[in-house]
């Protein structure tokens, strides 16, 4: 249902192709310029002018004119600003809205470029993660459609990167139903870093939220900030707020003065739960994705982390057998509790 080809997007014979558009719907360079040239600049610009504008994270549709496709879907991805300003959510939304338009117009196939990864500066690996996740989620949420999704790329390195991430996503999907707990199989979703499959579950994933009147860029920033405050290290707490880099935040939190291990062991999961709940309750797209995991066990996979993770890597079989875990998986269980709270709130 999802494939990646080394081909110009203007040569695709899909029902719809997606243009990497700007908010003003003007002809640009790169993919946008190629599509305007192939479709017929004046006709396509006139059609875009009648629409006038498209918000970042959304999409609009025009005829395809001289192209082989029937429609052009103009999707506006975000400019990359470090990842802490809603870029992943806007990019995910641009793909989702494009697919919704294709479905509404009875398209059986759609061709995408890698949105935002050109002059908009989105890191290609992160752009691939979001693109594939959005498309897989759409297909799962619309089982009645048989839509073929094609990504068009122009060089071997982008092709190899996309195929690697697509294959990893398929491997992660296969994990569902594969956690062995005393001989009984349970559905499971494994994750680790933000740029890996299911990375939105990571505390390092850029997702802004406000708690106690303070804006945080990620759950990691909130947890490290609270850790420093609990032990009275106000200078370190402010330093955590001053950086959007979760690795730097973690380093600062680990060196907080006044740290008492038994105190943190008693409070850490409560702190994490509060931050994670705010993250998912204030970012609707992430909330939907978390709820879609159903009753699956959520398992963070990192060999070196014996506290928040299960103690096994994403590619190690031990992650799928709870008796072989060497870690506590505190993050995974905190996420499961947050999911339960959000599900109850949704049902009210």
C-alpha cells in the first residue's frame, strides 16, 4: 500500500499527485516549480489564485491540467524551526489532509514528494518518519480504502533512507501481538527515539505544552525541570528551560545539586505521569495516536536504560519477552496509565 520510487513526481500516473506548496499557492522552485511547469504554469496559477491561500498543515485541490494525474493536491508543510514549534504535528496534518482530499474525490492512488524536506529545511530522516507514520495511520483508520500511496524521490540516498524507515515501521507493526508474558501473547508497541518508529511516545519527542504556567517543549524538559526544582537547584531548573535540546536537559537534570536518590525514586514516575498527561492532552493528534494503541503494552527499548526502558534495543528479541527484560519500563507503564485516563475522559 506504500512504496517509494526513484522517479520525478510529474511522471507518476497516480490519480492525484501532491505539490509541496507554500501558503500563497504561488509557483516556487524544486518540486513546486516542476509541477507548475509540467501542468501548465498559467492554468495552474489561475486555479490556485481562485483558492488564494492554504494554511500550514492543510491542503487544497486543483485539476492537474497537462499532468497524467487527475488532481493536484497542494499541501503546505512547515518550515523547520528546531522541532519545538509544532512542526511534526503540522507535517503530519499536511499528509493527513492530502489523503482525506484524495479519498473524498475517490482517488485510488496518490503520489507524494517528501514534504518540507527541501528548502523548508526539515531534516530528511525526521520528515520520512512523519510521512510514513501519517500514511500508515490513515490506511489503518480507513480500512475500507485500497489507496496506493507512492513517494517519489530523485536520488538513491533519499530512496535508501525512505525504504529503511518504511521497513522499520513495518517491523514495528509486526510487534503488535508479540509480547510474551508468562507464555501468553499480548499486543505491544515498542519505541525509543523520536526519529524511530512510534517515536511520538518518547519523552524527547518535540511536543509543546503548558503546565503550571510554564511552556515546555517536551516531556523530558518538564521532568528535568521538576527534578531540579524538587531538590532546590533553581539555577539548574532555569538552565533546563533555556534549552530545547532534550539531551542537554537530561545532562543538567542528572547533575542537579541536592539530589537524593530515594526521594527521586519515590517521585519520578508521578512527575513523569503529570508531564506526559499534559503532552498528550494538549496535542490532539498525539492523543489520538496514543488512544489508537488500544490495550497494547507500551515498551521503551534501550539496552542501557534499566529504569525508564525495558533494557533491550528495538532490534533485540528480548524486548518481546517480559521475563528477559533487565529494565523496569517505567516510561511505558506511565504512558499506559496516561492512556487510561485519556480514554476515560473521552468516554465521559
